[in-house]
């Protein structure tokens, strides 16, 4: 991706969360859908997957924490941090992180379905989130940090519903993760991509301070996802 951005001091101060109280997304008719790769606004729509490849999109709270678990899976070729689920075209991190849009912090997972199944990706997703938390994820609070599975077909919806039911049986409590029809995915600004590797010390401090791994162990035990 093009190096268009440098890390602002605000990002370092706020970690993955925003500082202001979330505000409701703007009302009105949804903006026109962009073509894949088209730049409108602050961020660019993700490209269409190549032939023979598929895309899965998940919102699991801080997108920095969701890249590594998927990148570690054989058959996953690319993971992008970004924004999905809202009507706004080309949203910025500043607006999403402060709850000024209808978008969620999300990851775009490009994979080879002949190597890894969508059902496996769902399992990775659930074991790296707290699907019982309704007000955000771990220390990050607000609708834009809640968990969502963006489904692109009836089969993906069926598999997602089955994975939710299995999570509910395993944890013995209601699962609040939403299922939402997939729409445009906007790639986050370049400084967010692979943040867990490019700014490893900052990432580890944020992740530990947010209590993510501690809570994952409480929920999932030996099956818990973890830091990468």
C-alpha cells in the first residue's frame, strides 16, 4: 500500500480507542457504493478478490489485535485493517474511532478456500474475541468496537449462525455478536496495517493494558487466541 500517512501523536496517546464519547452515526440516505479500489473520502475501498480466492470480513474490536491471528493461518494470504458496516464512503480513523460513523473497526481476510475453510476462519474469530460483551471489546467501548460477522452469502450466514450456536454452548451464555450483510470495506490508513509488527512495543503495551489476553483465557481456556 502507498505510504501516505505518518503516525500522529494522538494515535499513540489513545492506543486503539477514541478519546471522546461516541456520537451517533449521521442519518440520511446511504452514500453511493464505490467500485473496488476506488478512493472517495479519506480511505480506499478494498480490491475485489482474485479468481479462486475468497474474502471474509470480521469486526472484533481493535483491528490491530485481529490481524495476527488470521495471518498465522495457512491459506490466509492477506489481512487488512479497515472499516465496514456503515453507510459513509471513505471514512477516516478519526471519525470511526470517535463513533461518528456507522462503521466498525474490522479486518478483511483474503484466503484460499481450497486450503482453509470459512468455518475455520469463524473458529479463529470467536476464539480471539469476547462474543458476550455488548458494549465494545475489552477496554475499548462503543458500538464501533463491538463484534460483527459480515456475511456475503446464504452459506456464510448458515455457517456463522452455527458457529454462534457452538460458541453459546461452549461458553454457556448468550452470544451478542451480530451478523450483518457484507458491503464495502475501506482499508484503514497505512500506519494501521500490520501495526502489531511495525510497532510491536506499543502494540504489546496496549494489548496487555486492555486486558485482552486475560479475558480470552477466562472465556476460552486452552482454545483461546492470543497475541502475535
